[in-house]
C-alpha cells in the first residue's frame, strides 16, 4: 500500500502548530501560554501522524485524497483561530467527514480526536464538560453515518438525520430551557447551517469518489472494438449501480455439494481445506472486500457464482474457480493503480494456495496467459459480465445479442492467442462458449421471467 507522503506529515504538524501560534497572537496570550500550546499541538501532531500510519500498515486503511484532506485540516485549525466556537459550529468536522467516507471509521476517529483536542486546547474557556460531551456525541454520530454505503437514494435521509441529531443535542445542551434557546437562537441557526454545509460536502465528495472509481476502472479494463458496425465500445467499467431486482442468492457464497466435492476434489486435502476457509463469509479478506465497496463486492460475487457454474459444467475445480472469481479484483481494496499486482501481494500475505494466486494473476492477461481451465473461466466470466453490464448502462445492449456478445469476446481472445497456454482443446473452448450462451444467458432469462 502507498505510504503517506512527507507532505502529509509536514501538513499535519504545520496545521496544528500554526493554529496554536496564530491563536496565541490573535488573543494576545502571554508567551509562556503560546509556548505551552505549541508543545501540546506538537504532541497531538505526533500522535495523529503515528496512528494514521499505524492504521494504514495494520488495517490497510489509508487517508485518500491527501491534498484535499490537508486543505480541510488546515481550514479546521484556522477556524479555531479566527472565530469563537459559537460561530463556526461543526464546520471543523469537514476533514473528519471526508476521512470517514473515504477511509473508514478508524482513521476518522483518530482525526476527530486530534481536532477535538486542539479545539479544547484553544477554547478551554468555552468547553464545559457538557459541551464537550455534546460535541463528542455529534462527531461520532457523523462518523457512523458517513462510513455507511452512501448512495443517491440514501443521501437525502443522511441530511435529515444529521439535522435531527443536531436538533436533539441542542435541546439537551440547553436542558429544555426555551428562554435559553431564544437567547442563543443565532448560535443555533449558525450551527444548523454548518450541519447543512457538512451534508452538502458529503454529497459532493461521495459523487466525486464514485466518479473517480469508475474512471479508474475504465483505464484498466477494456474490450477491443470489432470490425462489425455493431462493435462493442473499447472501455469496460465495473458496476456503478446494482440491479435492485437481482437475485439475493448472488450475494451469498455458493456452497459446493458433497457430490460436487467428490467429483472436483483438488489435488490435496490441504488445498481443499484452504479453499474452503477462504470462501467462508467470515474470512478476513471477504469481509474487507464487502466493507470496501458494495458495487465491487456484488460484482465479485457475481463473477464467483458464474465461474463456479462454468467449472462444474466443464468438469473443473469448482472451488478454485469460485474463489478465483470472488477475489479476482481483491487488489482494488488497496486503491493501488495496479490492482493485479496489489492483489497478488495480498494473496501472498494471506497465504493463498499458489493455484488460486495463479488464477487471480492470469485473469487480466497483464502478467501471463491463463494456464488452467479455472483461470480461463474467470477471465471469460469477467469479460462477458463486465461487458454486458457496460452495454446495458450505455444503452447499447439491445443492439448486441447474447450469442454475438459471447462470440465477439471468444474470437478476440482466441485470435490474440490468449488461450495458447491453457491446455484446452478446440472442443473444450467450444463447450465453454456454449455454456455462456446456453447455460448462463438462458438461466439468466428464466430468472428474470420468474
């Protein structure tokens, strides 16, 4: 995983220390108080920087969009300097919201703790124990909301929840005293406005991340154009949206029956046992894939399910194809540009069987050609399903029949010699091609009709 840059470390130290210095000058504080605040801010910077890197190295959770984060982090510290607490409301939570959306709860909590400590340090005269508790509750509620899988349909409710929680906490802050609420109505309005701005930022950032995720996939996955007038467009993207009517069964790891296990036993009991563990829903990488992206998770589950069916049809190793499909893009959870290399590294760190690592390595053709039936299956399944979904989103699926789509992808791979090291005969390749036409698409149509 990419380490944080020197700029990130410098930005953290500079923001907190500059905040203390500027606040001391702004309030004409004695030099000894300024010096004390600077030392405390330095310690906060050290702790924040240390734990951010610790979480990155031990949890594979790095802060994304470092420059934007540093800008927001600096703005938050300057808000502490130029305004009293009642005038900036919760705007200082902007970097916390960003980190929660992009990097998860652990990193967000660390950033929130550091900014809260700096806030209290510079405004100790404002923060009573009750006020600190209210701020802490709202911060953790925001983090919890932002780590959910936010989408266009959910976002409006997020804004309502954020405003509602703030309203409840305002009432508790004033102990249900209407007279006190009337006196501080300007402060209450400003705080509500800051919450609204937090929500607007969250919406913009979620859409920005979704757009960048799709573009990153576009650069790596492609399908060559055909000479036919109804050629498939060159770029293929991962699913940006999930068909809400899709069978729920596609989101569950497919279990291999006893009969299938007997017919498709791996070469060793150890391999069979290891694949069984890797396919469990509580396996660590499975959980990380599910947590990272709902879209990528469902995409991977679909590839896994269809690959298992194809392996069963072809008499291959069902579990190996199933696991290969599930983890074929596991490297994306690291957010490295070369997700295949990152995925290979993850398989090595998690002691994947070499047969499974090979399937993951060979499915994209970036490193080597497929050298097993299972690798070929995962490659074709990923190509066909991704292309199918892309054409549907672009409105061009109706112009390409199922037969034509499968034929074009098979012809492309065969003409380029991509199957030359797979050990498959022409009869095997034709049988696999017919699986996608007669088994996958036919069963898919029946499921839709049902």
